[in-house]
C-alpha cells in the first residue's frame, strides 16, 4: 500500500463527515477520523486504515500502523454506511476473523495465542461468532468437553477448576449456537454435558447463600485483581459477581433446554436454582450507595465486599436481566468511565502492572456497550463504542488490551487479531446498530441508534438459517416506527422457517432518548494494602482477653485514616497504626486515602480459639504415582508433628476425632503442601469432600503452590460447620465429583486439620 503523509491524512480528515461523535479528555471520534493528541487514524476507503500512532519505544509486541484487506470476505455480511472509517473497522474485523479460523476449523484465540480456550471462545461466540462462524463455533465448543462429558475449565489461578469456575459460559455460548442454527441434535448433545457440569458445580462451587465460589470471570491472574496476601485457596473461598451471573444464566438456560426437551420437572428445578443465585446477587452484592454491584466477597472466616466496579459483571447482570430496569439504568450512570473507557475494574491496584489491572479490553467494552443500549443509555453506548473503535483504528488491528493511563498497548501481555475483540467489534454493528437478536422462535430486531450515528445503514447478505437478508436501518432512536419484510409491514421477528432472499427495512422513530448520564472520572489507583499482625501487649491483659490482644500494621504513605474491622464489620476509624484486639475475633485493616479511596483489607488475623488435629500414621516420604514434580533432594520438610498423610485418588478416607470445647460455628481446613504445578497455570488442584459425623459438609480445595515446592505448606479452603460441645468425627474423602480438570493427578500432602471457632 502507498505511504500516506500526515498532511494527506489531515486533508482526508477535513473532507470527512464533520460531525463530532465522541469527545473525551483522551481522544476525539470526529466523523471518519479518530485523533488522540498528535496521533490520527482514518480510512481512505472501506478496505484500508492508516494511522500515525507511535507506540512506546522498544515494547515487546509490534504495532501496526496500516491495515489492508487480505482475505476474501465476500460471503459475509456487507456493511454500507456513509462513515468510511466505520466500514473499514467492520471489514477489518471480518478480515481478522478469517485469519482466526484454523485449518482444523477451530477458532484461534489470537495472533500470539494459539488453540481454543473455553472462556475466550465462548464469549466470542456469544458476541458474534455463533452467527458468523457457526461450524467453527460448534467444533471449538466440542473441543472443550472432557471424555467424561463435562465442560473444561482450562485456565485459572492455582489449578484451574474449581479455583477458577466460570466454565459455564460454555453453556450460554452453546445455547446461543442452537438459537442461531435450530439444530435439535446439537441441543440433545449439549444437554447432558450442561447437566453434569452444573451438577458437579453445585457440589463444589455453589454456596449455601446462593453465590458462586471462585475467581472473577476471565480475570485469571491472581495478582492482577486480588490483594497480594490472598492465596489461591482464598480465591476459591471468594464469591464473585461475574461468575455468579454466569452460573445464574447457565441454570436458566438449562431450564429452557429442559422445557424444549419435555423435561418439565427438571425445568422447574433448574429455574428455582437460577433464581436462588439471582436473589443472592441482588441481596449480597448490590451497593445502593455506589449504584452498582460489588466485584466480589473475600476474606477467610468472615467475607467482606470488594467494592470495586467490575465492568463485565455489571454488563452481564444487565444483559441477563439480573439487574431490573431501574438498577440497569443506575449501573450505566454509576460505573466509572475513564477518558479511554470503562476499566476492567475500578479503582486500580497501585503496585500491579497493567494487564487486567489498569486496563481496558475492547471485548469487555462490547458487552458494556450492549448493556448500555439495553438500559437505554445513549451517551454510555456511544462512549463504549468509541472505546472499541479508538484502538481498532489507531492500532490497525483488534488488540487484546490497553493501558488505562495512556491508551497504549504496553501491558504485560498483548496480541493482535484477538478473537474476542474482533467478535465484539462485529457485535457493535450487528447487535446494536442493527439490533439483531437470536431467539428460539425467530430472528428479532431492536436497533439502538444514537443520534450522533444517525444514518441509512445496510447490512447485505446476512445469512439466517435458510434465508439471505438485506437489512436496512434508517434514522436514529430506540423505537421502531416501521418494520417491513419484502415491502410489507411485519412484526420485528422473522420466523425460523424463512427462506430465500429477503429485504428488511427498519425505520427508526427518530425519538429523543431520555438522557441517563455517565460517571466520567480520571483513572484512580487505590492505596497499598496494609500488612497487619497480632501481638501481645501485657498492658491489655485482663479476664476474657485473648492472647495476641494488639492489632498492629505498617504505616502507608498518603493514608488519611485506617478502618478497623472485626469479624467483617467496621468497628472504628483511627489514625494510629495499632488497635486493642481485646475482644476475640478476626481482625483486618483498610487504608483510606485523603480523598476517600480505600485499599484492600489486610490479611485476616484471628485470636479466636483453635484446635490442631494431627493425622495418624504420618509418613515422611512420598510414594504416590500421581506426583508430577519431585523435590530436588527427594525430601519433604516443614511439616507439623511426626509427618504427613499423602493423599491421591486411590487413598482411603482419613478420619480423625476432635473434642470441641464449646458449641458454635467453626471453620475447618487442612494444612497441606501441593508441589504438583505452578501457582498460575496447570490444573492439579487437590479436592476432597469433608464429612462431619457422617454428614457431607462441603469440599476442601488444595491448589498447587509451585513446581516441586513440597516444603511450602499452606492452608486449604475452609468449610464452616455448626458444632456442639463434645467429640465429633471428621472424614476427608475423595469422591467422583472431586475429579479435577487434570483427571490423573489429584494429589497433596496433609499434616493436620485446623478447627477454628468463628462465633
């Protein structure tokens, strides 16, 4: 392609549509041009994009300044619009989509990332790949099922499932593909897979209160979204917004499939289960003072809210109807929007590099745009689309993520030609501006066209089952004035049996959409997390006062005050760095900056009574065939007592007795070592079922703690149980539902059981 100078680009900009579409403190989308400071991107025609952007020097990932069409996209829907840049961005997404289809007809994750990943491909299918690439979507989804017929959780901190537990997004994607194709055989194929996966999840990650345990959906890099003190077992204990929303919708879909297959009793059961999760989300995570849902609940014995806004979770709550109409509008008006768009979460973590933290991911912005459109937030929709089009134009590809401080690609990891980002780009046109929605009973239309994007647009050669559609949308607004099929008035729902070549003409009402507003804000970073500990101060000793009666913590620069928590409740705000912990409980500290931004809570410190129960028949060497990585010197150190018990899939149940000193609620955990893999990848978390006096109480999860790191002992996840005073029998057992994603290695060392009173 010929080189185009900055002067020539400026001339093109002057000739473009003069209307300003989006202006923020970071960039301007002005007709056919997007500018960011000194940089400019435009499209000389619908098949080329030219940018003057200059990336940070010596960055490890390349930057593209031009895009030219390389593949044949003629069989895909053709967009016609007066805005040439929009056409080019859309065509670039189709072009990169062709690149993403591998020779084996699976969908490649990105230019730099080969293979099929469950959440990546599922979110992409939901955005647009089900419609654009139905066969590749089907084959890709089938690749993410185990031989035992459950959905694969292929990434996540500390051993994949159940620490990371958003695999049910596969369910939602698989059902979307059914709505696109109407293939009953596909429906019958996915039904038992979804049933078994959700059943295993009900035993492992579902909580008594209705929320779902595990990592925030897609944010699968521990340090990027959690305080440094949180171990992967702590992440399993947390209860997250986005993952809970995904499970609620998956259960709802299982109910829908059950109805379609005539299983009415099952349908009612799954709908009740779905509603339980929905009710829990609205009861336990909604923050009326902030106007959005909390990102997750975290801690040890007493969970507290992480009050950050989390854009994907907020979006899905709107799109899946968990937030009612009033809450949906409130969320779109309240979720912080930085000059470059809505962050993955807000505020940021100060001492963590940009990736999920301090970042914008365009595909998440796509879900945010669709959520704003559903809520009727015109400005929110525009700026979310702008957050997608800006980087697509300036970087001349669909990059994975961007630094929220400067909009650059200089993050920890990045890639061009990202599947879910290109899928989200296509969705902006097809799902918002043309309002295309797949239903079990047909193809529905509900365009949302902001006034700044008012135009006559046509989407030609759009394929729906046995039909080809040429779709035209005229005007702006969120109400349809006229809908015509082949020149005749028609309801905005095309039947599933439509065939042949058809024209669809939609005339919008040109109605003014009542403004809702958005929460524009500068990017904000939270203070560092305090490090707290308990020590004993003889001056505080008194009857009933526990040992370790003084809570202390390190001073944090720029902190205006510290909130002190006991058992998850704020009990005081102080300016000192110590507090008398004379009432037994679990203590934490939160730093508060001068402008009111709060840190994460410190690691919980408890001075409640605790019982350690050593296991009988302890060993000092490992013999299991399931060991993945052997210690360098062949020895194990650091265990309590005389040794440890080695557990694998063949092990007999471990049973111990303990004398409980007082009736109350206790947390039960295991002290363990698991050197079968790294902390940040692989899939060898050890999982066991806990029974008390013969009754099942929950699961204990022991994630990997590092390759061959058998001397690093930590505490498993916990199970809370009401115990009466006196002797109780505790059994730790491996059951079929404890099978992890590895299937072969489910192995750990345990040296004692920890029984700690909570209340």
